[in-house]
């Protein structure tokens, strides 16, 4: 595969995972949304590593995400605010997808660029990766807005729940979550209808 083709495929992988992150962040259960977004990001790193013929281990991917993305206090706060009935749920479901999507984009861009330069996960300079991540997060927010414009908006709770289940099914079909995780999260969502 030519260099330009790999770059285009990397952009496609990243944008697809931004979309998955948006859906994962809509999971109304605090903490479960962060876990789902992390699983999306690990899957993105795995696919980018495969594209660039770079070795990949889930444990190393998790370490890279922790080191580059950090604990992301804003994401944690957006997740935890969902605990507050009513307005907290709305605020959490509005802010969490944007933060998660932008974070996924930034992480993907930093790692893809490193792979394009012949790097591996083992030799990723975490300090420079963190700086690159902070720069890319701005562009990530723009990408999230673009992706958000193409997504249909739900008009009521049932439609919103069905949309969330559909996103979970896409994640399951994409190999991001397991059948068991899908079934468990789907059951939780169905209790909201």
C-alpha cells in the first residue's frame, strides 16, 4: 500500500473511531462511558498498528492512552455529572461525547503520525506525544462538530435509547466490545424506556 493510501486509511480509521467514541460517551452510566471510550481508543490503536505493520499489545495500548490522554479530569467530570438527576444527565450527555470524540481524534492523529515516521508504540516519546495531543485536541473538536452534524438527532427518550443501542451494536460489530458487554449495556439501556 502506498504512503498516501495508508495516510488516507489512517484518517478513515480515526474518523470512524471518533464516531464510535461519540456513541460510547452517550452511555448514561457514569464510568461505563469512560470504559467504553477507552475500549474504542484501544481498538483504534490496534487498527492503526495493523495498518502500519507495528506490533500491538492491549496492555501497552492502555499505557499509551493513560500517558498521552491522561486521567482527563474534564472527561471524568462529564461522566460523573450524569449521576445528578435531570440537568446533570443532560449536561453529561452533551459534554462527554464532544470531549471523548476530540480526545480520540487527537490520540489517533498523534499515534498515526508517529507510525508514519517509522515509530512503534515502544519508542513513542510520551512528552512530545502529550504536546501533540494538546495541539490536536483543538482540531478534534472541529471534527466532532462535523461528525455530529451528519448524525441524526433523537426526538424522545425511546429514540435516544434506540440510537444508543444502535451505536453499541456498531461497536460490537466492529469488534470494539464483546457480545457479553453489548448484552449487558443493552439491558441497562432498555430499562430506561
